């Protein structure tokens, strides 16, 4: 009986031994792991110290970069102002360059105009010289004058040279003068010619010989008669314009016979440049 009891106890103790062995083995493994961790601990501590040093170094660098960023940010605003000023200066410069180009074009146009005017003046002088030579006798009689006037040639013919009193029919003397003038006008082509008729201020006396009712009609008719005669002499009709001014544009004193004679006249304006 005692032996059986011991056997049972043995078996019970044997059953308890196995879990204890397992726990012991597990403890040995844990102990072995702790030993290994303890061996790694200095290395981990060294790595920690290195990481801590790096972290401190990075924190310092971050602080330095933050300060540098602040300094750069402070510099940005003045730079923005400078950029805006430079852009404004650039726009002003572009405007000045555009204005300079326009002024250069204007200068070129003015130079061309000055050259044209000089050429016109020379042409007028040559024409005037030829007319003076051709119409010498009429000039000497003071029935005809030639002047350079506002870039055009102005020829004045007194009615005493061209017409009988109250008539628009050209006299022989008037036709002779216009026949001398016609070739010179043809040389001036294609410049426009304006023919103006003028009278004195004496009331117009209509009669059976004259079909005109007033000085307006007479001055217009006389200007037109000069144009028709010059056209018959070969001057191109498209160059002419005519207008009668009656007594509205006196040249002399209408209170004197000499002044009234100066006012009774035909004026031809030969433009210095082509019209249009």
C-alpha cells in the first residue's frame, strides 16, 4: 500500500517536473536574450548619444536657417520695391523710346518738308525769273506784278491791261500779255492755279454793252474769261479754280483814282506744290 502511494506521488511529481523544465528552458532563453541585450546596450547607448548629438546639431542648423530665412524675408520687400521701380523705369523708358521714334519720324518728315519747300522756293524763283524776262514790258508799265507769296507765285494783272471799262472781253493788249504768260504756266504743270477777279467799290453801271448787273458778276466773269483764254492757249483746264471777289479785297485806296485802278485787277496764284 505504501509502495503504491509512493508511486502515485512519484508520478505526480514527474507530471509537475515537465512544466517546470519548460519554464526553466524558457527562463534560460529569456536570460540568454537579456545577456545579449545587455551586450548590445553599450552600442545602443553610443548610437543614442550619436543621434542626440546629431539632433542637437540639426536643431542648431534649423535655428540658423530660421534666422537666415528671416533675414532674407526682410530683404525681399525692398527688392520687390526695387523691382516695381525698375518696371516703372522700364515702362517710362519704353515710352521715351516710342516718343523718340515718333520724333525721329517727325524730324524726317520735317526735313523732307524743308527740302520740298526749298525745292519749291527754287522752282518759284526760276519761274519768277523766266516770267520777269518774258513780261519785261508789262512789268515796266506797272500793269503787271509778280511776287513770291506763301510758297506760291502771285501774278497781278491790272484791268487796265486786260479789259475795256465794264467789260469782260479781253483787249488785244491783254491777250498779248496772257499769250506770253501761257507757256510759262504750262511749264509749271501740274501745280494748281487759282484765278481771282477784283473790282473797285464804285457802284456798277449796267448798260446795253454790258450784260452784268453788279461788281460780283463782273469780277467773276473777268476771272473766267482769263481762264478760258489760257485754256485756249494749251494750259490744262483741270488746274484752274476761279472766284470773283468784287470790291471785298481792296489793294489800294478806293478814295483815289490810283487806288481804284490797283483794285481793278486779276490775280493768278500758282501753287508751289501739287494739289492733293
